[in-house]
C-alpha cells in the first residue's frame, strides 16, 4: 500500500468531493515528545518502530489558510513567499499532489502558513504544519473526517504530525497493520494545571540534518538501535503511569532520560549525529544545577540543539531567574 491508497481508503466515497469552499483556515498545535519516536518500520507511510507520547504546545503551532487559485500552487510562510523548490516547499507540494492524484482532480492552492515557532529547529514545525494543513483541507473539501482519520493523513506528511491534532498529552500508537490504519494519535483525558514548558532556544536556524535522514542512519549504523524498543517500552509505561498519577518528578526523569538515550544512540551512528551545540550543554548543566538546589526541572531535546524544559508553575520564577531567555508556555 502506498500513500495514495491510504488516502483513498480513508476518503471512500468522499474521494469524489470537489473543494466546496473557496477558503479554509485551521490551527494545529506543535507537540514535543516525552517518549520519542525514532525510527520507521515503513519509511513510505511513516510508520514507527515504537509508540511515542507527546504534549501539545498550546498556542505555539501553525495556522494554515488555503484559497483556491488558478495556475499552480503558491506558498507563503510567515508573510514571505516561499520557493516551491525549497525543501519545505517541495514537501508541501508533494503532499498536496498526493490528494490531487488520489482524487484524480486538478486544483491549485494558495497555502499561507503562519507558524508561531522557529521552522526546522527541532521544535516540530513540520508536525503542526502538516496537521494544520490536513485540517484545512478537511474543511475545504468538507470531508468531515474524524480527528483520528486526520491524524493518519497528517502522519503521511510527517510522522510526529499525527500527534498534533490535539492539545495535552497524546499517545501515538505504533500499530502493526501494514497499511498503518492502526497507527494514529489519541489524546489522554488528563488535565494537569500548573504543568509548564519552557523553550530554551539555543539556535533558531534550520537544522543541519533532517530527522528523516538521521533516523535512517541511526537504524542502519548504530550498534545500539536494537536496544531502543526496550527503552521505549519501559519509558512509555513509566510516563503513562506518571501522567495518570500526576507524579511530576517521575515524568520529568523519564522524559529527560528518554531524550538522552535517543541522543546517545545517535552519537553511535556513523557518521555520528550530534545535534547539541556548546550552549545546549551549558543549558543542560544549568538544569542539573537547579535540580541540585532542589528545584524540579527537567529537559527534553529533539532533532535540534534546543531544549524544552519541563517544570511546574510554582517553580517558574526561580527557573526564569536562572534562565532569563526561557520562553514560557502554559499548556493547560
Ligand atoms: O516526525 P519527524 O520526522 O519530524 O520526527 C520527529 C522526531 C523527534 O522529534 C526527534 C521525536 C518525536 O517523537 O517527535
């Protein structure tokens, strides 16, 4: 099965729908994983080796606004026209092509994406980009798909996008079906007032190596990749139980250790993959120093040099006094 087959299977008779509205607009939050997705069992359908668990980033995300136009797609990202030949431009057009091919229709869109997070800096900008895009397409065509179905479509654009259809804690079930129909996001019905995230932006420019390439290289060359599924199984269970019992230290410890395990494994790939910059390590050391002072703060890190700090509202002021650059996000 390829991506087009998946779209046809999800749309069923709606495959014949033409765009009903001339404009549509939708928001999707970015998400960061507390238990990471690293490695695909099917690279075409972005099916993961393991399940993962994330948290939505509130109003940090992307809004996609689509308008039907004549004469080919146009993309505007954060008020700047984007070359269709740029790597994000190519990914977006390729994604729209899937729908044109699946529906055997030709239409062109003006795609305006407004992202409230730095692009391609390991802050899941592609996740919220693709999730907002499928939501906006769902409106434009009036498909009335469920969030679960939209999650499957978003996954075809970028794996972690399937967790960006919801706020709060979201599980991505790895699934085992070959067509990936059981590989989607699902929210946990947990509210955790006081749960905070701080963005520690060390560098906001584009990352040097895409997560797609880095994942494949890790699987192909790291002698430790075979241990990863067991690490995830342990951390996933520990995180879920920490979330359900609202045990913040258990959550923070597991999330930090999971991120460090993922990055340690990447360092053993060849050529080695190191996303951290010197300032990333400085920020980690500040976090560890704060913990020695008795403050419950932890970090996680994705495919980029930036850290996301996890802490509770009560500790916000003291943490910010030690890390003035921290961008604070309230989640619930
Ligand atoms: O969905 P992708 O291809 O951007 O990969 C995401 C990889 C990590 O952010 C490092 C981990 C995750 O689970 O989000």
